């Protein structure tokens, strides 16, 4: 028989969310987000056989054929800041994102079945937004990030159903189908001016653009295998997950500051096609008498080509009479292939009752210079995690916490150009030092029955 999990609490941190379908982290990947995965810093592909397995490695649900239900709450606090020599530090003002996760599993003859619901991608940056009524001097001094982006968010809520079988005593195979609702928002300013006539990047020619869109039907799936040789205390897990492209449509809100180009809008709308990631997971676990050591590797690949918003029904009219349709804006979301390595150790601190976990993860950046922007920065780096699992009878409580250490990267000239619908000159929009950090907390309850 495949080994039952030996009291493991874990953590998952990449920066996609409760599974490896991704984001989004479109956006930042946060790995396999469950309380168990959060305590292992992401090294939980082999050991996590709960709801997260539906999205990352469906074969893992075959580890146990008991009926069980899980309820978890996850808090994700994604922080970002921009540091420039001539401006005050700009910080992300958004609070933590709280996401529930619910799952249930059982068996039908030799087949183990599971269903799960989770927020599998949660990426939100909320930098200060300059009001249209603010004086130009205040905007120039306090909002150096406005052309690179003020708001960016991706939220993917996913339901999944998985089935797994054990063709032999040492092998489990599984597959899952998923369906997701994806909501997107990006907000930033354009500069609608002409070099030579207007000072470059002066707020008196600013136009504010807020784009929101959603796709309520994004199919996907996952496959996996779990190998547990009977003559060795070793387990190996392999998983891959994919989802279809996001085809979102929604609203475009465009407004100009006083004195800037006039906005002529007729039924403004927007749409974006966001290529979804293909994520591969590898996990290995060594089982000791009262300890376990686990490692994991994850790679996320995105389709080639830049993602961009298409806009209809918006035209800008300069006071000189020049006119320009606003038809396209590049997305600022981080969309570069990236990977991560993680390791964790579990120790039984109270026999039959409590296990303690410590985890570490290293992730490569999902956003590249010189196109880096604070609103879309995913710099990767080091993550430290700890978890606790308490078991009594048919109930198990799992707690995981993780902190991705702050990391910085500096964007230098020529940098990322601001958006100007007129052929009237451009300037860099993202110069400065960008910093990111991430905190994760998960608490879960599992109830099981024969």
C-alpha cells in the first residue's frame, strides 16, 4: 500500500496559489498553497494528499482511501515598494488577501475521488493612485510610479475534480479537470503630450486609465504519478498542470487631468487574452522513524509573446486638434518563465500527536529588467517557513507560516517607456529600486472517517 502521510505540515510559496495551475502569482505563482504546503515552503508535492493535490499532483489523493473533508483559510500579504533618490518611498497599500479552500475525498471501489475549491491565484498590488484634482507639483513629487502602474491584480478561483487509481501497490496515477473564474485589473497613467512643446512626463498632460475584465469559464487540468517502493523508505511524486488561455473582457475607464487631452469615449470597453502557464512539479520524500525529509522542484513556463489589453471606443483629442485612438496597452503583469527549489524537514515532537516542520525555498524572478515595474514585480528569492500539525482521533489541525525575504532590483535607463498615444515623445517610466516581500499564513482542519 502507499504510505500514509506521516504527520507533515507544510508550506507552499512560489508566488501562483493553492495549486500549480497558474497564475498567477497570469501573475505571480505562489506554489501549492495549503496550510501543509505553507509550512514546507513549497516542498509538499509528495506529502500533500489533500485538496491542493487536485491542482498539483492528483495521484497523491490515492495515498488514502478514507473519506475526508478539509476546510482551510489562507492569508496572502504581498508587499512591494519603489525607492528613488528624488521621491519619498512608495509602498503597496493593499492589505492581505484572505482565501478559503474546501475539499472532500472518498473512494468508489478501487478509484479514489476528490473535489476541491480554492483561490489558485491571488496577486494584488495597490500603490497610491494620484487623484485627477491634485496639483501637478504634488503628483510629480509623490507618484513617480504612475506611468509604470498603480494597480495590478489577478484572482483565479478554481473548482476541480480528480480521480486516482493504484494499479500496483507502489504506484498511483491520477488526473484532474478544473474550471476557473479569472478577474483582472490594471490601472496606470498615460502621457498624452508632445516633446518640444510639453516637458516630458509632466502631470499636466496625464490621462488615467483603469481596465477591468473577467473570464468566467477557463478550463484546465492536471496529471500526476506517485511512486512509493515497498522496499525503500522513499516516495517520488510527479505532477503537471495546465489551463486554457484567459479570454477576459470588461470595462475601460479613461479620464484626463484638467488641461490635458480631451477624452472622447463611446461605449468604452476592453479585452485581454492572457496566456496561461504550464507548471511541472517534482517531489521526493525520505521517511525516517520519527522524521521525514522532503524536497521539491517547480518550473513554470509561459507562452511566448507579450500580453496586451485591447481597447475600443476611446479617442484622445489634443488641444492642437490632433487625435489618437487608444487601442492597445501592454500588460504590466509578471509573465516570465521561472523555477523554484524547496526543502523541508518534519520531526515528531509529541508521539502520536504533534509534528513540527521547517522549510526553505529559493525562487527565480518572474519579471525581468529593464521592463520591471513595482506594480508587477516578482523578484523571487529566499523563503523561510514553519508548520505544525496536531492530530487527535479523526481530526487534524494544520498550521503553516512563511516569509519570503525582502529582495530588491534596480531598473536603470533606458528603462520601460511610458505609454503615449500620440507620436510626441516618450520617457522611462520605471527607473528606481523595486523591492518585494511576501507573507503567507494558513490554518486548516481535516475530518476523516473510514
